[in-house]
């Protein structure tokens, strides 16, 4: 779809808005206590009160710390075991200042803890202490490299790798697997293969894990044929694939529609002394049923029984999901019953398709009944189950009934999420209860749940629908400065609202702002603008704009035909009939 330059539009007013923060906001900057726990019950033999200044980042517990060094060691181990890593770091610094040699195992645990808490600088501080006062090992360096990779900072990981080599440590296969896995996860297979080359140059032997990671990435980026070459290379090195490797290959074949080839591959595994497991069969079964090959699916399950592979919860869930998708919900319910008779406990994935299908068919009472059965069977519903029912009730005009369920979510141990609040907000607003609807948003924010794009778009849509377009634009500007950047859907909602009230100049300004923000208009954007111009009374201009958009491939022929039927103009029609564009009106 071509993005139309705003230069072809007529002169417009500059669309600029500034989002001002509340001048009464008080910014409170505090420094957390490093011990991260209550110190009110700590005993102090001297019973002295210690005042901690705002600039002092030491924990209150350590201000009066006057125990023997053995107690300091115990405190370090205790705090680290309890996950109080800030406190642990403080004790570690005290220990090394007293001449203690830091324990590499404990420091490695501390490094992992800080990386998991996204406190990279403190993790590196621990590593620096270990390098300066102790004896780091490959495991410690691997923990740091892994932490940088998980934080998506591959440059930091490479620097640690260089630092590791300069200190005389040779990377092991785990080091390289961490780097290869990170690069593959970021769709950078070429760089991952370079790391593989470096691994081989360093006389480090790749493992089954190394090849499995590369095979999975190659299937995504290069296809199954290239992945099979890696499998052959793996075998040539004397490495026997495990089931994770085989699962990757089977998924790759099924993804490319090579189900028959995948079935042959599964059979070949049996001849190699590594019989296919139930996961292998589940991958094949899902692929067959997605293509509607029920007879082949039945044969596959027969083969499973012959080879002694009992269907799992996942197997039955695949059957239930496929039956529901094909509109055979009653048969899906029977599969659920068979599953229970076999002694298997259905999970949320087993119930999800059934609840969803009942709701789509308008049989919300059966969906609620199934939800109650689910609870009685000891399978606690997740928020997805509840949201499906809430949405169905609201769609059927039963907002009060939905509200009753919504208000009990916390009691059943399944607190509402952003999707739950979005559903209830839209339903309450549509039913005319705007005060309660806005209260939903306030409650959502007060519970620490951030508004998402759907929240913003719902608010903007409701405001536009009620003619409060300026307030909607204010929210759009707010959205631009938030984490939830507006999408083309957000802008289209505002454009529709402006066009409905014939504010065409403002609509053009929004379009200009949209392009300036790097959000590309789509066909709906241009169609809305053409219709808005036409309904505002400028039908000739609307069709001229539509003509330009067609020639620029910004709107389709079908859209142009529909617009022409909406605004029939004989003169324009005759002019177009004489041009090369008569094909659009055929």
C-alpha cells in the first residue's frame, strides 16, 4: 500500500498539541533500603536509634552491625538465600574489606539474582569484586554472559567474553551455546553460525544442544532442507540427536506442509532405536487436523496405541480444539468425557475451546456451566476463560450479569487483567452507565494495571461516538507520549470521529501528524477521509481525491467503485470513462 505524501493535500493548519503534566504533582525520590525487609524486630543490644540520611544507601541493619566476622559470613549466606541481593552485596563488600576471599559459587548466585532483577550494574559490581578479591571461574563468566544476553545486550556479552579470554579463561561449549541461542532468538542466524565457526576454531566440541538450537533457527529462516543438512553434519560428528532435535525437525516439516514426509521421518526414528514419543505424535496430529485430515488423524492415533504410546492431556486437547473449530462441539464434549474416564485431568487448554465455542454460538449458559464443572474437577479457570464469558455476556446485552462475575474474580483467585477491564468499560459505556465505566478505568489504574492500546482505543472510540472528539484527540496525544504508541487503528478512530462532525481540516491535520509520527496510513484511513470530504458537501473534491489515491495505488479498485456509488457524479464519470482508468468502473 502506497503511503501518500501530505504535500498533495490543500493548505492546512499545523496540528500541534502539548500534553502538560499536573502542576500539583509531587515527585518523591526515595532510596530503597538495601536489606529489603523489616528491621523492626531486629534486636540491638545497645538499643541505640540510628538515623539514616537520604543520601545513605546502607541498610539500617548494617549501620550498627557489630557482630563477629563469622556472623557476617552467615548473614551474607542467609540474605543471599532469601533473595535479598542488595543486602547481600553490602555484606560482601564488608567481607572483602576485612580481607575475606569471596566464594565463587555464592557470587555466581548473586550475579544471577541481580540479572534476574534487571540490576545489571550491581551484577557487574559483584563480578568486579570476584575478579579483584577472589577467583572467578567459567561458570561465573557464563552467568554474566547469559545475563547480558537475556537483557538483549549482546555487545555487553561480547565484552565480557573478551574480558574472560584476557584473564586466561577459555570459553566452554556452554558459553558458546548461550551466545548462539541468543542470536538465534533474535533472528540473526548468520551471526550465530559465525559463533559456531569460532567454537570449532577454539577446539571446543559442539553438543546436541548446540545443533538443536541451530536447527530450530534454520527451519525458521532457511527452511527444512537447510535444517536437514545441519542434522547430517551433527550425525557425521558422532552426535546422536535427542527427542528435542527430532521434535524440531517434525515441526519444521509440518510447518511447510510436508506432513507425509514428517510421518515417514517419525517412522524412521523407530528404526534408529529412538522411538517417537507422544510429543512427536501430537505434533503430527495437530498438523493433520489443522488440514482437516481426520481419517489420517485416526490412523495416526491407532499407530500410537499399537506402539504403546498412550495419548496425553495435550493429545485430547488437540482433538477438542480441532472439533470445536470445525463446529463439532458436541463431539468435543464427548472427547472431554473420554479423557476423564481414562483418568486424565483436563487443564485450561482442554476447556478453553469448549467455553469459547459455546460463547460464539450464544450458549453462554452452557459456557458458565462448563466453567463450574471445571472448578469442581479441581482445574482452576484462568483469566482467559473468564474474559471469554464476560465478552459474550456483554455482547448479548447482559452487562449486569457480567459485572456480577467480574466483581467476584478476586474472590476466586483470578484477579481481572487489562482485557477484563476493557470489556467491562465498553459494555458499561454502551449501556449508558458512563460514570461506572470511567470508574472501571480508575479502578484498573489504582490496582496497578497499566492501560494498553485497547484501553486507549476503547476510550477514544467511546468519546468520538458521543461527539467528544476534542477529548479523544487529547487522549491520542497522551498515547503518543506513553508506552502504548498509537497505531493506525487509533488514528482511524479519531479520523472517523472528526469526519462525522464535518471537521475535515482537523481530520487532515491528524493525517499529517500521523505521517509525521511514522505511522503509515492504510486504505481505511484514506477511505474515511474521502467519505468525510464527500459527506461534508465537497463531493467533486472527494472524487478527485479518490481518483488520485487510485492512481497512487493507495486504495483498491473495489474501494473506488464503492466510493463512486456513494458519490455518483455524471461529469466525473464521463471524464474517467475517456481515460485509461475506465477499468476501475467496469
